C-alpha cells in the first residue's frame, strides 16, 4: 500500500540540506582512500560543521575527568584524579537519584545545576537577575529552540504564523520552524558591511509578510552563524525596540557567545540589553536566549546539552512551556555535567586551574589565529572574497563563479555552490558547506568553513583551498 | 503585553500529568525530612518511574568502565581496566570523528553502532533480516516515537488524524500525539483477563472514531506499561491482520522486551511476527518498533538513548523520515556507547563476562522476585486487587476507594486516585503514579508502582503500603 498520504504537509515542505549529499560523497572518498586509491590528498578535512574535537582540538581535561568519575565512581578512590575533580563528581552524584548519572533527572535538569547556570548568567550579565525557574536544560540548544517554536507556532493558524529569520542563517532552525507549520520570512544581512543586521531590513521583511503570514517571532544569531558578526549594544537596542513595537517574540541564538576574536567587539547578551533598557521595554519584551555545551572552549557537541532562558514570558505561556518540555525526558546527564562545569569552571587556587587555563587559552588563541589567517588567505584568492568575522566559529566567503562553472552546474542539475563544494571535495579533499544551505542573496554564492581546527589542519586546509581555487578559476575562466 | 494568543491550540489541549503535583509534594517532604521534621518514615521511596538506578539497583560495571574510558582515554593506559573494556573503548573511539565522544556523529548514530544494533535485532528475531538504514538512534525511544508521529500526523488535516492508544497506556506518548495535532482514540485493555488486548475492542475504538477523526496509526506497548501484559504471538498476529485491513501504521513500543518474568510468557517482537506471516502481510504492514538503553538490565535512563527500526515503510515516506530526523543532531554519544554494549555485551570467554553475567542475573532475579512478591502482597490487602504481570517494569493495582474517600477527593477538587496517592505519599512516604495519568475505565481507580528496586527497598515499600492501606480503609470506611 502506498502511504504518501500519511505525510504531514509541513514535513513535506521542509527542504533537504545540500550538505547531506556532499557528506555521503565524502564518506565514499574516505572509503576509497582506505582502500588505497591514489588521490592528491591522504584524508578528507571536514570543516562543514563547527566541531572542536573533530577538528583535532583536544577536550578539556577537567571536564573529562569529572565525567569519567561520575560514570565510574570507583575512580574516586584513585590517586590519579585531582581532588577538585573528585569533589565535583561527588557533588554531582549526590544530586542524582540513587547516586547514579544513569537515573532520570527532572525534566528541566538537575535543580542545583540549573541554579549554577542561573548564577553563571548573572555573572555574565553584570548582575542582571536570572531565575532558575526560567531555565530549561535540553538535549542541545536546537532542541530548546524547536520546543519554544512549538509552543509559539499554531500550525493550524490562518493566516499561518511567521518567523523572521536571518539570511544567511542556521538552516536547521529554519527547517524546524517550517516543520512546526510556520512560514519563514527572510531578512538579509548586509555582506558589504560585514554581515550587519539592519532594522530597515527587518521592516522590509515584515512588510513582505503582509498577506502571506502573521509574523510572531524574530530569530537572531549573535555572534553570527554562518557569518561571524558580533552585534553592538546599539544595534541590539534597535532590534529590541523593533520587536517591542511589532509585538514579536525574540529568539536569541547565542551559542557562540564564547567565541569573540579580540578587537573592539564584545559579546553582550540580549537578556542584558533588554533588562538594562528603560521600562516598559525591560519588563515586557519576551525573549528566549539559547546557549550550549557544544561550543565555547569545551566544544562537547557529542554530549548534547544546551539550555534556554526565558525572560518576561507570561505565566500563562510558561505553563504551556513547562507542559511541552515535560513531554521529553531530561537531557543526557553527561551533558548536564558538562553544563555544570561550563557554568562553574575551576577557579584560581583550584588544583585543576592551571591546566584548565592553559587548555582554554590554547583553544582561544588557536581560534583567534585561525580566523585572522583564514580570512587573509581566502580574501586574496582569485574569485573569492571574505568578510572578516568578529566572532563565531565560521567564515562565509563569497565565490565569484565564472559563467562556465555556472553552466556546468546547471547541466549537472545542482546548485552552483554545491557544484563548487563538490569540486573542492573531490579535487582537494576539503568538505565545506554550500552557501545555499544557509540562504543568500540571489545570484551570490558562498561556502561556510569552520575555524574550529588545530593550526596544522588549518594550514593544510588553506594550502589545499588556495591551490584548488587557482586551478578552478583557470579551468572555468 | 499578554501573549496567550501565541500558544498553539495543539499544545493547549495537552493535559498535565497529575504526577507533577505529587512530585513537587515529594520534594517538599524530602526537604522537611532533611530539616529534621518528625515523620513515620525517614525517606521517600520513589517508585513512580521505571528507573533501575534510582531504585538502588547498581549500574553494570562493563558499561560504566567503557564509558569512563571513552570519556577519559588516559584510562586506557591503566592496568585496572579489563582488556575487553579497553578494546571496546578503542573500537568506539576509532569510530568517533577526531577520536572524541565529544564530536557530532551522523544523525542516525555512529554507523558501526547502528550496524551492531541491526545484528542484535537479527539475532533476537531468529534471523529475520534487519537493515541498518532503517534504524535511527535517538535521544530515547520517546523521541523517536514523537518524530515518527510528526511525519505521520498532518496537524492541518481535516478530519484530524487519529491514533489508537491503549488505556491504560503511556501518558507521555498520548501527550506527544496530541501535541502533534492528533486525536487519541482510546482502546481499553481487559483488566479482568490480565490486561489483554482484544481485537474486538480495537474495532469498537475504530468505530468510535467515525465522524471524529481519521485513524492512521495503532500504538501498542508490549510488554505492557503500566500493566505488564506480554502478548502471545497469536494475539499479535490478530493485531497485524487488523492493522493491515484497516490500513493503519503500527507503532510498537517494545522498550520492556528484556523484562519478562519467567513462566510461559516469552517476548516476540512485532517485527518478527510481521516478517514471519504470509505475504502480502509480511511485506506490506508498516511498522515502527522502539527500544531503549533506559530499560533492560542496563537501565541507563540518564544516558538518553533509544532507537527505532522501521519496516515496510515506503521509500517516499522514508525520505521524509530522514529529513525530519536530520533536524535533530545526533543522540548523546554516551547513550550510543550504551546501545553498543546492549547490542553486543561481553560473551563467554571475555574477561568481563563473569562479572557481567553475575550482575545481570542479579537484576533479573530481583525483578522476578519483586513482581511475584509485590503482586501477592498487594492483591491480599483490603480494598486493593492486583493482576499478575508477565512482563514490564510495573504493577498497576486497582484501588477500591470507599465513598467517603471519593467525597473527600471531590471536596478537595482532585482526582480520586491522585487523592489516594497523595495520602500514600504524605502518610507512608511512598511516591507512586496515579492511574488517571494512564487512563482507566470510568469509575475505576489505580496506581502504578515500579518494580525496579533492590529487595530491601521492595520489602520496606510493601511494609509501608500494607500498613497505610489498612489504616486508609479504616479511616474512610
């Protein structure tokens, strides 16, 4: 029996990321290499995701020691683990039912870990109060965002609900919104001015929604993904006034808050910006802010833990938020452990502090070096231009595809930038994400490259891309 | 600004479990005890969930050693870990990007782990083929079920989509179905005959849906939750014929497959039953079967990992399944590690085998003892009757509430069985789940009690419930 009739219309309208196809191709190439195939490279460098450990940057020892001791408490008797690791593991195990990280926790997470996250937020935001009951730990920040969207978006609404999303932006979020039955309304970041977000453009996007959908939320990513803008407080204040005036719920994806690459830029949270504005804005703008253990110097993507903090959300809405979050069980306890360490890392004087400091500084300096070096190299290559990034984990260079390359892509029936990425993968063994997965202005082409790799990999990557790009431009000019 | 308008109608129609309120009350009582309050008990026994470790049954050493070594690979150099633990950890780390469990894996899980799950299924099902590409690892089986429901249920459909659900049944599933926009159509299990599932009742339920919704799926739980029926192959074949005839998608929740308490009952998977039936049934009935690392002798609820295997699903539908599953990142890698061990445990001859065997046998025999002992004690108490359970992690005794108790509940404005559970919690320090959270025939009252506790806790639990029940019946008769 055929069962296409079964499929939800909203799920049908989701688009498939082009990266899936490239990922499969990369797997095939890796298999060929394993079998001894002769290629101009010995391995595939995967810089399509922002994944610190996959980029050969090492996990933080303190985090891993605490996790090992939580999973296998016999290690608490070992003399090899520092005393602050043991203390932390004991503290956490006392807060697990039956003293095991294998037990369920509360849906929102272990109470005292949520409390520590709340204290972390308060410190981060210069003392702005944070209430633990507004914080929910989830299996990654993306999961929290989907949940919040699910509460907000009435899939059965007419006209349909709209969510303003940045272009370029995080494709999974847009997919999630569409799967909930929302219409995504694109607003374009201004590439020429370093991918800035302009309120006039938000207004244009809102106007464009007229007659199409009823916009109820604005989604922003700061620091940016794929383009690494770090918003200024002034720009954020303009955004806050805009959402207040238009009665939009503000969804602030702030998972890259720990990646700001020096210079004059500084991360300020939307929570802090809202809270420090004048009344009634400070106590009326409804905000959900997302963070994650997958990013920062910790980079524990595989642990799947993030959280959302809600601000100024009606108690009546909060009731439904609780209800919906409780249909999921808790987030993996290993991830909750990581969030605890993220919120409350070793401090000066603790036995693990010197090593922790050295490891985190190494990651920060590697990243700061990578962003500068990659931007300079890529921006100088023929047919490429690359805006600098003040923050985030990526660069999003623009590719000037020669007409011959555009024709070839068309003949192959694939997107032009997917064609480019496929050639880069096949000929240079470098896997990046095509710009079309993130959205881009019509007629422009880009790719996203992760900077979360160790220096050796970055140098090899830049060598390969440089050589490929020169050949590519020759071949297709 | 008020924002109730924001909330999705489907989310509004979800009902809140009564357990939430009881859980908060339990937390208050625990706090009072900590502060030295005088009560007739020293602690709260929480048997409201099926959680092995919270019930003081110990984690399996092999699983925990492998996890510790994966998180902190320096342990691979220690002489304290058995060689098969080290081999397993090395095997797993080789399959993680960058050699770290902190990296993302494929959405469906680490390829070779999925392969092992597929081999486990094939062994379990007496050689019936299982294809890795039909298996998706997720953050718990419940997550997989929600995803499958999301593909199936068109929230915008008219008439609305219907899902047949057992009563009593797993409340979170019903909540998820409602949140997706489906109508749940209850079918009643026959308490008097040991909570059996009857096809006549499925037919009655289907008829009752006429004019209300358009049923597209049947959800079964085998072994049962909250009532521990283990279906016979004959009964399952009848169900398969029914779904084939009515063109329903079969959702088989089989997470308790490892809990069958001796006697003549034996777990057979729906996958196997379908595959071994005659054509065209064997290659046309569409099935999703769910399993989890949270149950079995492993009981690693806190790791959040489960999987779904799909059978006979149209390739066109599969495409959307892939798409929807890929909006989530992978499941936590710690959970994937646990699933690997579940699929491929130590074997005779392996250094860890004797200990593994002893630990798993201890859990099995404790559970088999608990189910027998608890059923006998509870069934004999005044005002209680309790069907035996052939499988699963729970008993679901029926409470005959005296009219005076019913009146008191009504005066307090709460469900009668919530009133009963509240008294049990306050007076005896035992937290169970009220029957109304699972659904029950009108005018009947039940509670669900977990059997996943060590023997000491079980004895103390039965002492408390016995004494409470006698007093309760006296007080309210």
